[in-house]
């Protein structure tokens, strides 16, 4: 396995400076954010360390040369929009940009692109399904044509009033994954699994690993802290912003020894990238870099 981190937490730094930081801290890889250049749609979005618009072979060669120079690889390109947005024009923009990310990944010689399936949050899973198939069957076919694997993250995207009642991501649980993978049976369609999202849903974060071992394309390492006092105050059906806090690995609810032990039993040998959304370390660039360092120290004993 390769230990890395997600570049979204370092938006002020150029790609080369992110690679330098990764090298100096002993990380093997980074997942690079590829949002369209412009204003962020939400927190932790809108980060562009590689601009895939008009991406060229020469740009790919330059980036690969930087990676070789600093001894740090790219685990995947990441772009996490809502490709099933109820605003059809917005959804089309997401799909169009995702295709550019796929092409850029192929040009770079990568294998993984990570994203969300998306969802019309005002509709049930069942009512979303026809549109999911209409959107994602051709997207996965496009990825197949470019020999790129699509890793779907399992975040519910159900935290605030704007995402109520259904959340902005369908792919939240094994029962839904089985149906997705049955309806789109492709070796290029799998998971970018984040265990913190199971903990948020009061599920065992290690529980899906064995069954879905062949669909584990990429992993995020993030933790979550459940505030039991706030949970008792607001209840589990309140917006989760009231009763949970994202944390770095080792500072939340997850038993990382159990999780990593189960992961190793599956034979997984891919990237595990730390994702920092933990404001307890502070919001400055220095404090966010410190959070990555501390998380790396927590997880590094699990890596050869």
C-alpha cells in the first residue's frame, strides 16, 4: 500500500510545492484536485492543482517529470461534483468536466479518477435510478475507452439544509453499491472508499471491505468524532453538522488497527490518501500542513 494525502487541503500551494511537501514528509503519493478554475461551489471544493481544460501531452510530461524529480506519484485525479444535479444544465457541466478529468488522467498515464455519483436530493433512490443509469452507463463506457477506473466515494453529502432530505450522493451503502455494480457491470467502476462516512452513519467502517475487495480502487483516510451531547440534544435525524466533527485519523471514532488489519486481509495494495477536513488544528496553511503530518504519523506504522 502507498500512503498519501488529498491535495484539496492545500489550495494556496502550486502542484510542485505540494509534491515538495509530500516528499519532505515521506508520503508516496497525492490525489490531485482538478476542479474547474473558478469560485468554489462548497467547502473543500474548487481546488485546481491540475487544470484539465485543454490539457496537453506536453503538460502531462512536465507533471510526470516533477513527480519523478520529487519521488512522489499521483494516486488519482479527483473531482467531486453532483453529476445528477436537479439543475440539468449544472449536471451537464459536471459530466463534461469529468470527461476532461478522465482524458487528463489517461494522458498522464494514471489509472484512477475519483468522484461522486451524485443525486437529485429531493427524490428517492428509486426515482433517481433511471437518471443514474442514463448518466453513468455512458460515463463508465467513456472511462473504459480511456482505460481509466472510476472510484466512487461513499460520502452521503447530507449535512446541511441545502442537502436535505436525500443528500447529494446515491452511493452511500453496500445495498446501493451492489445494485449499481450489477446494473453497470464494469471492471472500471468501483469505489474510492472512505471509512469515516460509515462511522457517520453508525455503520462498521471495516464491514464492506471483504465483500467489495475487488471494487476497492482507492481509499481515503479520514476520521469523524460524534458529539454525544449534541446528539442527545438534537437527535440523529437533525442535520449532522449539529452533532459530528470531521477529524484526522486517530482523533475520532475509528479503530484504525482493526480497519487496517481487515484492509490488509483483502490483499489491497493501492493508495490510502489522508483527507483533512479537521478544523481543530486551525485553518491556517501551517496548521493544515501540521494536520497532514500528524495524520501521517498515526498511519505510517501500518505501512511497510
